[in-house]
């Protein structure tokens, strides 16, 4: 389980770094498909963890 946490931290740092580099959002389509960093990490967390069988 620790490995997943480490992977998520690495992705979070990567997303923050790329967000700063690409702060200027160009065009309506890019703004439309943009996913905030916190949401990206949440999606990755859900994908990396095994299915628990419980409803959130």
C-alpha cells in the first residue's frame, strides 16, 4: 500500500510542476478539458487502488 501512496505523491508533484509551466490556458476547448490537479490525483487514486466492493 505504501507504494501506491509514493506513486500518488510523485504524480501530484508532476501535475503541479506541469500546471505551473502551462499556466496560460489557451482556447475554450483546452479550458473545457482541463482537469484540476486535485481531481487528477483523486482519479489516479481510485484507479490504482483495488476494488473494495463498498459504495462510497
